[in-house]
C-alpha cells in the first residue's frame, strides 16, 4: 500500500478515515469494500492520480463534501447496473467502479461510460489501475530541476543543516569552480526513487571522465544538496 500512496498526487492526500466511517459507508452502500480499498482510505480520504479521482468517504469532519461516495451513488448514471458501485471518476465523466457479489465488492475494477456503458474490467485491482494511470517518470532521461548561481568559486556538498567548516568530516568542498549559472538535474531508479543528482556549469552537460571521491556525505536531516559555499555559510 505504501507504493500506492506514493503514486497519488501529494496535493490530494488528506487525513484518513476510521474503520467506523468505513463500516457506516458500507452499510449505506449495502456491500463491503475490498481490503485494499479500506487500507488506502485509512491512509487518505480520497485521492487523485492522473486524470482520475477516488470519491472521499463521508465523515463527521467532512460532512460538507458534495462528492462523497454515498452522494455520488445516490446520483448515479441512469443505466448503471444495480450491482455496480461508483468509487471514482475521470475528468471526462467516466466512472470507476466495483461490482457487488454476495454483499462483497469484488477487487476487479470496471469503468462506465455514458455512451458505451460498462467496459470489461479495466484492472484486476485498484492498485494496478492506479499504477497504470499515474504518469511515469522517464528514468532514462535526467530531469532538469533548475539553475543556481555560484558567486564564490567554491561549492559544498552537504546536509543543509550543517555549518561550513564545522562539519568538515561530513562534507565535500570543491574549490576553483566556475562562477556563473549552474544547472541541476536528477535521475531516478526504476522504483522512481532519486538515484543521482548532477550539477554542471552552463546549460550543456560536459563530456569527459568522472573523478571518484571516496569521501562520504553525512546526513542527519534526511536531506543533502550542492550549494554555493557562500550561501551555505549563511
């Protein structure tokens, strides 16, 4: 479930619901949610991924929500089969659905379109559907994250909370670097975790051999970066 949470748009993450809230919603809808759905909503009440959203669950704290799952199913599409529960929708209006079998919502994901009706199941699980519809990071091409200016002629690779010269054993200081605008890029692992951070002078990544530095970078704040030493010293 952690992987699914990480795929959801950060701006859509809110406090999760309680088991009591889930049980009340199940009673209103007349069927029990799959375990995967319940695990997700214990972490966040609703979510956005790609062009899709998951409807939030009605709670006492969020009673004013107009798009909660109960209201959405009270105002369901006219021709939607009675054994279908809408759990989300696309920006275009298509619905994301579970099918009920013997009071249990199946894990299979279906989609509903007002013109074409109920499509053959789109994914075997909700997490699989989310994974398919989240924009993927291109791990083969470094992503430019911005530029910064070096004015001192020195760079420091460090935890930003460390003071320059006070933590020399935990930092790398580079002297005689070019003054001017530098570019920063990042690349990712197949799991979409940051793999490398590159900085270089100008706009074009230089060619040539890398020089290996065996010194380790100490980290206490869960952050590390490359800074103009004059800025870091402040």
